[in-house]
């Protein structure tokens, strides 16, 4: 009983310390580290791509930093990269277009990346919708375009 009385305050402190900081699990409290490619700005908050993809209009017309897994990179010119986070997928492109000043790093595939860029609403044409349906892919309820100005491969 005496041992319990002495250890109880310590256990309570440990539980309180592990309870969390109150930060949202959808954003990173500790900013990731790595080397940037492109025109990066000072990163203030990183949002998981799954959160952005679930409500894209909340992120329109401003620079955002999005963390995701790099799934694929264009093998010909490295002008696009597919990202994935919790089952949410997107293809991001350099804002300068294909053949611009920067290339997505092919060695990023399979690792975590942070992409910096701007989200804009996008209208799909009837042909684009038909192509998605024919390929068996879902037609997004809120289509958008994500133009990237910088990318960082996250270091462990």
C-alpha cells in the first residue's frame, strides 16, 4: 500500500504528460526537415493531404504545405508526381509547367514529401468525366488543381 501511495503521483504525472499537447492530428506540430527543390517559402504549418482532399475549398487561393507519400514521378521529364495519404490520391504538377526549371525527384517515390503550392477549383469537361468513368475512377465531387512551387523529401 505504501508503494502504491508513493508511485501514484508519478503515474499520474506520466499519464498527464502522455495525454497530448492538444494539437490537431491533421497538422504537424513539428515541422519536417529536408532539402527543398523549387521556390520555397517559410513553412508555418503542414497539413496532411487527406485533410486537404476531403475539403479542398477550405484551402483555395493560398499557399499551403501538404505532407503525403510520393507514389510515382513522371519518368520522362519529372514534371508531375502522384501523392497519396490515407487513401486520398492526387497528381500534382509544377506551376511552371512541364519542362520548367524544376523536376520532381524520382528517388522520392516510396517516401514522405511535403509539397508547397496553391489549390484552385477546376471544372472538368464532359470528356474528362467520361474518361474517369471509363477508367473506373471516381469523379471528384469538388475537382481542383494543385500547382506546386516547391517540394521537399522528408528526412527521417
